[in-house]
C-alpha cells in the first residue's frame, strides 16, 4: 500500500476544491450569459412597444412592431399594431374629409361670388374630383334642356379623340340618340340614372373599345348630376392607379350636389335674362301698340273721307267714263291703305281677326306659287308639306301674310349667287319635357310651319330685336320693319309659339307652332263681291264729332235715298232724340267722342227706345269690341273707314220694309 505524504494529500484536496470552484464559476458564468440573452430577448419587444407607444403619444405613427414572441406579449404586440392601423385609417379618413370640406367650401364661395360661373365651377369641380380620388382623367358636363346634348365644360385628354369638338374648340358634346339615350360606357350612368364604377372597364357590357391614341382605361367612375331627381349634368373620372370604391362614389356625390346647384343657378340666370328680354319686348310692343292705335284712329278718319267722297263720286259717274276708272283706282289705293292700318293694329294686338277652323295647306301652297313668280331664279324654293296636316283656328289671309313676310325676308338675306328656302309643314306633339322649355308652350298637338334659309343669318344682337316694330337692317327702300312684327302679333293672337335660330353666314330657321284642333268641321269663308250699293229710305240720326265726316255721312246717305240729321255733339244728339224718339229709323254714331262716347250715347238712346237699330263706328278703340257692342244692344259694329256698299246693305237689312232698291 502506497503511503501518500500529507503534503501530497493536501495538494490533491486543494486541486479538487479548485476544480469544483472552476466548475461552479463556469456554471455561474454560463448562467449569467443565458440570463443576459434571455433578458435581451424579453426586453426587445417591450422596448419596441414602449418606443411605439411613446411615438404614438407624440402624434407620430410608428411602423408596426415586429414581435416573434407568443403568449401575452405577442397578443399585446398584435393589439398595438391593430390600434396603429385603425388610427392610420381614421387619420386618412379625417384627411379625406378635410380635403372634401375644403373643396366644398371653395366651390360654395365660387358659387356665391361668380355671376357667369358655370365654366369656372365645372373646371374647379373636375380639379377637386381628381384630387379627392387621385384620378388621372375625367370630364364635367351639363345637359342641354332642349335637345339633351351632354356638353363638357371641363375635360382632360382622356376624351380628346372620343367626341366631335365644336367649331369654337371650346366644348366637347355627347349627343343622345332619337330615344334620348347615350351611347357607350360614358353614357351608362345617365341612362341608368345612378352612379357606378368599374375596375375592369374592358369587360363592362357597354364598353366597345377606345379610339386610336386614346389613353387606356384601367378604372372608370361616372355619376349623373341630379337636381330635383332630374339629370342636369355628369361627372366622370378614370385611372386613379388603384381600385375605385363606394367611398369614391360617396365623395363625388357630395361634390355633385353643389355642382347641381351651380347648373340650376346658371339656368335660372339664363331664364331670368330671357324673361327680361321678353318683358322689354312686351313693353316696346305695348308702347308702339298704343301709338299705333292713336295713329290708326286718325288715319281711318282720313280714309273715311276718301272712301266716302270716292263712293259718292262713283255713284254720280258713268261707269264707262275715264273719271269712273280713275276713282276706282283711288278706291283701290284706299283699300290698300286700310289694310296697312289693319296690319299695324294686328302686330300691336289692338285688332282681333275673326279666325275659324281651316286646313292651311292650300293657303301655304298658294303663297309658294306667288313666291316662285316673284323671287329671282337663283333662289330655290323647296317644300315638304304633309297633306295630312291638321286644322288650326286661323285667318287664311294672315297665314298667307306670315308665309310671304318670312320668305321675303329670307330672300333678302340671300347672297347674290342665290340660295335655298325650305318650307316644311307637319303635325307635331309637344311633350311635357319640351313644354317646360318655354312658358308659351302647352302639352298637346301643334301644327309646325318651319321656314329655313341658308342666307346671311343674324347675330345674337339682331336676333333679339327682329320682332320690334319698324326695326330693320335692310337698306332704304327694301323694308319697313313691319313684317316680322306682324308675324309676332298674329302668332300671339293665335296662342301659338314662334322660335328663331340663326347663325351668321349659315342661315336662319323660323319655327311657328300653331295649336292644332281635332274634328272634321271646316268653315268656308263667304266672300261676296259688292257690285252696287242698295238704295233705301228712312230717317237717320248721324253723330260724329268731326264736322267733315258728319257732313260726308249726310251726303253719302242722302245719295242712297235717306233723310239725315247730323250732329257733332253727343249730348246735342241725345237731346234731339229725346224730343222726338219716334222720328228716326236708325242711329249711326262714332265711338270716340268728347263728353259722351258712342257706347254711352247708344245706351241712353236704347233706354228710351229699345227697338231702334243702332250702328257703332270707330277708327280704333281698345275699350270696345264687336261682341261687347252687341251685348249692349248695338245692332252693327263697323271699323272705319266705312265701306259704302257694306253700310248700305246693313242699313237696308236694319230698316226692313222701308228700304227699297
């Protein structure tokens, strides 16, 4: 057995202790390292979450925290990231709302401050719509109430090759078809009357391709601009570089609401301007009508003298003599003067014609025949007159006058090389939409007489004045300015509507809408030619405040066999009649007289003797008509100048058995 020395044993023991200590130290160090690593792994997510929370508290949006841990720490990280995403979406939504409100505020300010604003607001609407949706392209339009044209007021290059551009290069116009529908993808929202978007335009049923050079459509959004549930415009957008969503529709709808107000305001301003023009025109017509009435009264009194003395002279002349022929020519000239006065009263609406149901096709064709004979050969007359054209209540003479006046004006507008006048007559029906375009239109059947030419046309300034009496652009000797005024007066009298479209250097079109009537009854005008004045007998009381006309009446009636007492004062005539009411067989009185009018005198006379026939004559009166006179018991109502034969026949019928040939 080996014996170890105490020193060696102690060394071994010490070595063992050292090894145990080293192992313990290594274990401790390893444990420390493990603890450090574990601490770092656990503290990194917490530190990231802490840093993110700190930045979020400072109104910054940090990137999502990347955590690989599971358990509660992982759940905490997921919740934090979800909070960040929700906050980011909320801030984005608030940002879009802020931009939208700013856009709406700017549009509102523009709507309030701008007078001629539609073009400017349309451009602003397109700009804001693009900003709010990120769209690269688009257009903003309004719809023409009359023809349905969709007129683009603001647009980007997306539609440069897609539509016909107007001559002024200012507008692009989408035209509806005959059924009022719009073609292709852009018209889908208007036809369906609702907004839509597609993120795959090429596969949409209405997509038919794009023109050469047109930018590709990746996404497309369009909505109708509605006012009172009626489409008044459109906003269309394309290619935002992302898919469109319902949120984009909601945003653009709010912009469209303001744009609808802008369109309605623009229409209201245009209508207001039109009404002001109509009012000024009406005031001018009323003023000139009053003047015309006064002129007509005096002029008819003068014509009465011409007719009267000419008639008396004709009765005293041999029919085969030169004097008789000369006086006949004077009488014809007086008739033309009388018709001129009637024309003045027609356009001033102070004289009512006596229209009746007629088929105007023969009258229009007769006028065309006369025009062919009078127009130069360089002017071609074309006609499209439907034989099935309905009836209207009218005076054939006035219809003839309308055709002649408008066609004569058209011929004067032709260049020296000539041109074409087209006359179209057809039945039309005015629907509710068309009736809303003018306060003068009513829903129902009309007869449309359309007269167009390819002459010089008219500017807007001239167009606004063409119906003014005595206004003319013709050189001296070619026109009086009365023709279209007369046409205007006739159309108003018939309750019709006249519209005019004209473009300088392109021509003019007159559309005359006559209310059409139903039924097969047709009255024929009975026109009798007066060969000679019938003679008669009886005592006549003749009253006229103008001494010359009173004396003329006496001379004329005495030649016809009557005994005549004349008075130039109504009260004096009434006093004479009261003294001997049974001494007279007939009363003839003027209407417009001082102190007592003809109506007042007639009323007093008829209160004394209701059976006596009374004739009322006037050169002009806005206070009495034939119907009103008859309602007061007056037997006959005559417009001056008096025609000898007509007056003699009426007297013979009124006095009855006392009259003889």
